[in-house]
């Protein structure tokens, strides 16, 4: 974890919607859908480019947690996205998954 990373701080101190060993889910402060959550790993890596730093079992658990969080929110149809780099819309450089859903 990094002391100067916003998402590391939110991992430690944020209002978590869900949590499991190594991962938390929070609500996006600027939602772009009726339900907009972020899944944050405890392990600090800047972006999806560094996904190889996660052992395969940990990466698998992260994706399973993304699906579990969506189900807990009652989402059956939803979008999962990862922005990689500033030109793709990444504004916080800590790997995170967006879960967007709740459209009628």
C-alpha cells in the first residue's frame, strides 16, 4: 500500500460496501450509472498493466469478488470495466474495477 494513494487510503479507511481478504468494494463518488461501484485490491499496482504482479489464485479471487459484489447489489445485467492509462480515462493510479448497472 502507498501512503499517498487515494485508493490505498479508501481501502484502509473507506466506507466499504463489501470486503473480503485482500479486496474491498466502494461506491463511486461520481457515479456514471444508477449503481456504480469500484473494486479495489489491497495490493497497490498502478494499473491493469501490472496484473502479472498478482499470483493467479489472487487474480481469480479478485474477479470472483467483482461478480459477488454485483450479485450482492442485485445486478443481473451490468458492465465491468478497467481503465488503463490517462487517455482511457484512468484518473486514479491504483488498479480498480468499475461495476456499472441498474439501468431499467
